[in-house]
């Protein structure tokens, strides 16, 4: 019994890392959501470029501030396909979707004809999921929330008329809350938090007024989520290593006609850095194999200028899956390949005010899970999608 309980506690903590590792949502940063991320590092027309590509801040001729207010709603349907042992007896179908608000703030100021500075307060990743107590895998997870907040000051230098370079520092705070085994008599709760640091590097190259490319790199941030694991009102110290992986993106902006522009992006996420999960309990340190793989993203989108004030926008994106093996899946976030479809519009009210409204649909597909623990297996299939919507407001001083 003692061995089974130890395995259960370890497995509960392992799930934390999947929560952070499976998805890094660039949507939470608010850069070009209306084009599914296409062109985010090359557009450079609002203060949000302080986060998307700090080098592109040299294109801002006036101090500019931006506010992004958004919502995220997930629809996650789990269908049990024959769970046994500890996982038997749960609902045959479970709705695990949830919703949460999000927001971000950006500011860019030109210092002179060569230097610009900016700062962004955003979230680079996070997740909310809620199965309820009747879920087949409730002993692994009932509900969970991971929230990150990132402060990103940066500076840019215009090398010449074509090339600009940027660097930035990152301070990221992460907070984790989870509940397991949802009954009145047997309740396990886990909490943790961490403040860690990283950096960014970026570049913008302008061929001419109509064609430019941008590049950005964000370093890995490794969190040690120190907190408590509480079982039947008795707590133990715990710490879980959560990696926010390094990522790089290259984007292009091409004005094809007076009205139409083409945007694209290619991205890479270093999920292979999550080979193992280090878990520290009072009884010792455990090393769990993860076997994640790097992911690649490709997106394409466009702008169409209706008139001097209104512009229509849209795009589509594809991202490979970090883990396709059902035996390596966890119920916190069902991982699979991602398709994103986005639309939006920008309204230029006057020289000072500009508004962008957007909607993005994320199709996570139908990943399967076959998670084994103590001679028991959680078997099921997911049908998951996520909706992002919001308004980005820019004000030029």
C-alpha cells in the first residue's frame, strides 16, 4: 500500500509539468492573433512589438502604449474507452473545458533616431482545466490552473536603414494550483510558485518599405515550483521543475498591392529540453522520463485594406505535436497537433487611436490517453478545441 501511495503522489506531481510543457500560448502575448500569428515579428505597427520583436521598436516614431483585453474558453470532451483498476467507475463522458480572462500591457518609446526602449507585461503560457470529481482519472487530476506573468523590458538599436537589433530581459512568475481525488474524505491539493529569469534577442531587416522580415528568440525559463502537497490535512513540502522551453520565430510582411498584404511565420519550440521531470518530496528526489519532442509551427495570413480606416485580417497556422504516444499523455492537457484559424479587423479611428478585434479557433484534434499506474490504466479519447477573442487598443502620444 505504501508503494502504491508513493507512486500515486509522484504521478500527481508529474502531471504538473505536462500542464506547462504541452502548450505555450503566443495568443496570451497578444501578437497578431487575428492572423493566427502570421507576420507577428515583422508587422511592427503597435506597441505590442515590444514583446513580439523588440528590434522592430525602431519603426515606432512616437511613444505608444497598448492594452490587450481577451478571453479564453476551452471545450475539452473526454470519452472513457475502457479504464480499469483505480480508474474504473468514472463517467463515460466528461466535459473538462473552462474559461479564463487574460490581458497584457505594452509601451514603446523612441529615445533618439537610433535607440528605442520598451516594456511588456504579458503571460507566455498557462492553462485551466476542470474535470470534476466524477472523472475516471480524478485521482490524477480533478482541476488545475497554471498562470504565468512575464515582465519583459527591452531595448533596440537601428544599425542602418535596413537592419535593427534588439535585446531584452525577462522576469517570469509562475503559480500552480491543482486538486486530485475529489471526495470529501480523500482530497489532495498541490500548490507552488516560482520567480525565474531569461532573455530575448531579435532582429528586423527591411528590404524596402513594402517588404521586411523579423526574427525573435526567447530563452528557456526553468521554474522550480516550490509549494505544498496536502493529503488529508497533512502537508509535505514539494517542488516540481517546470520548463518553459526556448523558442524562435521568423516572420515576413509583404505588401503586394495598395490594399493587400501577405504575412507568414515559421516557428520552433525546444520541447526536447523536457527529457525528464525532477520532483522533490520530503522522502527524496525522483527523476521521471518525459520524452518530449521539438515542435515546428507554420502560419500564413493576410491583410486587406477596405478604406482609410478599416482593414480586414485573417490567417491559419499548423503546429506539430510534442507527444503522440498515448502512454505518455496526462489528463492535465491533452497534447496533439494544433490547427489555428483566425479572423479580425483593425479600425484606425484617428492618428492617436487604433483598435484591433480578433477571434481565433484552436483545434487540438482527438488525442488518446493510456496512462498506467499501479496495475491500472486510464483509457480514453479527447475532442478538444479552444477559443480566443479580444480587443487590442493602441494609443500614440
